[in-house]
């Protein structure tokens, strides 16, 4: 299995800022991105509700919190959009598109087959399985569970797709979680070409500033969740600088684990989490990331952030 490489080793990770054709076109046109990742989609789209699926961005440091699910656009929208961007340019494709997908094991197999069909038409595509979203009620991220993770990989191993497949993982916080990933990959050693580490950190809550209350009178200060959410709690996924050190630890640990298994050492890692400047980019690369994905800083600063990270601006 060839090692996945991207040049330059910097691009967007799947996020709300990769939802529309305009988003993807701008990312593709940037000379400072080595790939473009679409927002995670389902074969039939996700029932997005703006009253409960929301995000907020913070300064100092650049941090985000979101209660999103997945893209409201179905997978076909992204496949058609990618084809349109490339064909409308009138030039050969200059960088790969990473098509991020999710769903049940059967839906993911269907999605991978659809991406594979388009890739066989001559488009440079990869597919990323997002099994790590923390915001879906009653559906914990499958990448925490060995039986669930293996159910996905088992179906995909039977599919015999030619497109390169990656796996997006949630933040792992103790050794047994890393061992789940390693055990699943060892069971299907030639299936996964890259690991995207990490998604946002779930169970996170931001509270709005309280009104001015007369504390001297013993009145209790009442805070309110900044965001809404499907469960009504405002709890969601934390991203950006607040998880940078955790993400670095995940990338470093996964890289060391993969290197210790000969049949897995060629799996590449896309490091994601809190990169907003050149120092963060270089830190990710230094701990073993083949490339680096950016989401929160993209949402905060726009596509120009890639020039800033590259030191070209």
C-alpha cells in the first residue's frame, strides 16, 4: 500500500466551512492547500436544523464549539460539485479531494462504492470515514468501540474498492482507546491508508456571560448555554487551540503504535486540532503527521489562513 502524501502538507479538515461549492472552490483555488476535504455527508443528507445545530468561535486563543451533525447536502452533491470544479477549470486536476462520509456500516459501504466509481472516471479522490462525531444523540462515536469499528471495516474489506480509504478518529484519552484502533487496523492491515486525528472533543460546554446581579443580596448568578443543541443542553464538540495539546498527543501516540507494526507503518496520519499558525503546523509534522488539517482557524480567518500558516503572507 503506497504511503499517502500531500504537497503542500496542509489543507482543511472536514468542517462547516467546507459545506458549499463556493467553500470548496476557494479551498481548491488556494495555492497553499495540498488537498481539499469536503464536509462529512450521508448518502441521503443530514436533517440540519439551524435552531439546534450551531457553532460559535472564540478569540485568544482561537477556539470553537459546535453542536452540528453532518452536512445537509447528500453525498451526490459533493461528488457532482467536485467534478464540476475540476471540469470547469479546463485544466488537469491539481490536488486531491478527500470525500468525508459517515452513516451506518451499510451506508458507508454504499458511499465508498459511489466515491470509488467517480474515482474510476479519472478523478483524484480519497474517502474519509468519519466515525467520530460527538454530537449525535444516542449514537456514540463508533471509533471508540472495537465491535462497531470492525463492523465498518469488515464490510469495506469485502467491497474491494480501489479508492484510498482513511479513518477519522475522536480524541482518545487513555490507552485502551488507542488499542481499540490498533486492534481494528491490525485485523484489516491493507484496508486503511490514512488516519485523521482528531475530531472535536465532545461533552464540552460554554456558558454565556451572566447579567449583572446583586451578589451582595445573595442572588444566585445564572449562566445560560451559549449554543443550543439537539438535547437542549448546549453541550457539543470543542475544537481549535483548546484541544491542540491533546491532538498532538493523539498524533504522536498513534504514529508510534503504527510504526511498531510492520504492516501498518505506511498508514499516514493527518493531524488535526488547534493549528492556526506556522508553529502549530510544524509541531504537528514533528510528532508524525504526514499532513495537517485546519478547521477552527479556517472558520475564524477564512482561506487566507493557509498562507499565514505557510509563512507566505
